[in-house]
C-alpha cells in the first residue's frame, strides 16, 4: 500500500513538472523618427491638406496632428511636403534622426 501511494505521489510530481512551459518575453522598440504637424491655416481645413514623404502620400495633416498623432519615417534624409490639390503649402528636406519626435509648423 505504501508503495502504491509513493508511486502515485511520484507520478503526480512528474506530470506537474512536465506542465511547466518556460517562456521568453521579447520587446520591440520602434526607434523611427516621428513627425507631427501643427496646422496654422485659416483658409484651408487640415482634412483637405495631404502629407507626402519622398513623393509618397501618407494621409491628411489632420491624421498626423500634434500632439496626439505622428507619421513614422525611416532614419535618414527625407522630403516632407504638405499639399492642397496641386499647390505645395509646405516643403522641407531634412535629416530625421533616431528616436526623435519632430513638430513641423505649417502656416500661411
């Protein structure tokens, strides 16, 4: 009887040891530069102005309004433009560094 009880206790310890699953936690850090826009036009709505990075449309200025939202770009030199139709309202070529948030003011 003691052997059976000892065997059952050993078996339960073995099965609980097998249930342990080691895990590893990995964090991903986004160190891309972030660009936000401060819109200072009275005659044009921010939803009507579009953001372009290196000629590629990213969305409207309202989508990337400071301080709540920003557009991430790769580290390096970029041309940032804000357009309303065919009119370029803002254009800047600059180097954007790692882990930095940029606030670009677009005004008349």
